[in-house]
C-alpha cells in the first residue's frame, strides 16, 4: 500500500477538494429537487479553493507519488488550471441555462466536479493505469452530463453514441497497454522509457502496434480524424454548457495525457510513429475545415472547428523534440488560448438558445445581432477572429508558435498545410460575423439577460486579447504564460532523462 504522508496528502489536495465537492453535491441532489443560488455559489467557491491549492503547489518540488501512479508537477498543475477555468466557465454559463431548460438539479454540479477530478487524475497521470482511471472517471460523468436533458431525444442519442464509441476506444487503449506491459514489464512511464531505450523496442512490430492502438484511443478523446464521427452529433445534442466543457476541458486534459505519454515514453521511437501523427494531423485539419464550410447549425460548425483545431495541436505533437521545448510549449499555450475562445463562443450560443426548438442554433438567428446587442456581437466577432487566427488575437499567436515550431524541426510542408487550412476556416468563421453585422432578420432571435454568462464572455474576450498582445505585468501576459510552460516542461524533461 502506498504511504500517505502529509506531503503526499498535501499534493493530492486539489483532487481531494474536487472529490469532496462532488460527494457533497451528490448528497444535496438527493435531498433537494433543485439547485439554488447558494449551491451555485458553493460550487464556484469550491473550484476557487481548488485553484488556490494549485497555485500553492506551483513552487513546490514534486516527484512521482503513490508508487509512481501520479505526479503533481508544474506540467500537471498548468493543465489543471486550464481545466478548472473551464469548469468555472461551465458553472457560470449554466446559471441561466439550467433554469430556462428546467434542468436545475444538484447532480449537475456533482457530475461536473467528478469529471473535473477525472481530468485532474488524467493530467497528473504517470502510469498507464492511472491514465485509464482518469479517462474513465472523466468520461462516465460526461456521459451523464451529455444526457442531462433526459426528455430530449437528441441528448439521449448523443449520450448513447458517445458511450458506445467511448467503450470501443478504451478497449483499444487497454489492448495497447497490455502489449506495452508484456514488452516492458511495467506500466510506469519512467520504466517504459528505460525499457524502450535499453531493449530497442522501437523496431518491434508489437510495440508499434501498441503505440498505434494508444494513438487511436487518444485520438477519440481529442476528436481527431478518423475517430471524430461522434463529435458533431454529441456537441449538438448535449446541453450547451456541457458542449463547452467537452470542447475545452476534455480536449485540454486529453492532450495533456497525450503529450506527457509521448514526450516521456515514446520519444526514442519517434521515427516510427511520427508518420502516423502527420497523416492524422493533415486529415484532421482538412476534413474538419472542409465539412465546417457547409454547416448551418452553429454548434455543429463549432464541433467541426474543434476537430480542425485538434489537427493544429497535433502539428505540435509532430514537432516534439527532446532538445527543444518549443513545440510542447506551443501546445500548452494553444490549449489555454483555445479554452478561452471556445468557451466564449459557446457562452454566446447559450445566450440565444431557446427551449423546445432550434432557435439560437442556426446561422440565420445571428442576423443583426451585432447591431441589436453590441456587446454580445463584439464578443462573438472577436472569438471568431481568434478561432480563425486573425491578429492581434491570441488565436493568431497560438497558431504562429505551433507552425513555427514545425518549421524549426523541418516539417515545412506540414506547416504550410496548416496555414492553408487556417485560411479556409476564414470563410465559415467570418460568415458568422457577416451575419451579425450585415444581414437583417424578419424575426430577431432574443438574447437572454444572463449576467453570469455575460461575465464569462467578458472574461474570455479580455483573455483572448490580452494573451495575444498583453505585456507581462500583474496580469500574466503571453511572455509570462510561455515562461510558465517552459518551466513546466523542464521537470518533465528532467524525469524522462534519468
């Protein structure tokens, strides 16, 4: 049994707080039929306490704990901050949404907390088994949240599709883990890295098959082609706050596990698997953008946009190098930026979505929005510009760092394909802006005066602008964030080089 010393418990406090919060809301949901402002306030306060513990752990020395199952280093803490920010945004966006759709139940917050805890386990995983535990804890709660509109056919269909395909994906992952264990004799990341280097496993077909199976499973979680087929239906059918949560927090946590696993364990065999990632990155970028061109439902368009952005981040995986942290740092920066601009876009969608029909979800519903609601229209326009990669928004700098890292490692063609795909995406992002400012609607879709959601859009707007051009100061600017990412990666490199 692992020794639970004071130091170990202290490092686990962010996960403990999330667990206690989830259990508390589960009990509250059993005793009350609906969640009031007090419960929402408690949920936000609990997440802020978790964030406080994360910041307190930032400067502490961290090594593997629980017999090497988890590690609360700066890498894990960085992604845990991203996940908690997304959870805070989800709680705030759901403030008016749950009331409007008759979904105001305490178990909603319980599932958000359990899912966030699963993401915490996933980003801090240092063993293939703990990666599995993190994925399952995260996914089981997400399945429930996707089907939270339980009387809605599309919500139930989305949850069932996500559950079935998720079961296949985790089966592939476990098959790959079993092969890795058979070859390396361990599921610990550090032990796998040593075995790969000393036994020359990179040349063995069984080892490459195991990597392929793990790539397929992780590809499902990050919505890469050809494992993306669930994404548009699930994003459309799920409640909008949960769609935002999936598009931001789930993607960030999954890429964190993806990055640590391959950066720590499989860099010695990069020549064997990098070709697979290149093909997946090209297909994911291209298909995501091309299919998004013909979407009229905004949630489906943002779903294919999410697929395309997964392709951009995979360009960074291709450019990974032990000698240069630029690509890994770009991935970490991009996930933070992507979380803010996508969360903001879905917050605007939730302000227009109405119960019992598709109002607020079709492109025509945004006609004249920029003139009727100047603040909401401005926020949505900036989010679309950032997703498209237009300067001086943070989305532009995220893509710049990603593609420049690929060029530095000699993947010029891949970077050019990424830039061309980004140019294609301009059409469907700017179509929303054109509709908001240059088209009129005979029947204007109403926007709901949900001040919590408006606060999320304001914070996301400021973050998208500041993380692009903001200097370092009392509010972290782009240079500060990049310094944090490099500091986070230093510990990962130190452990993998032992």
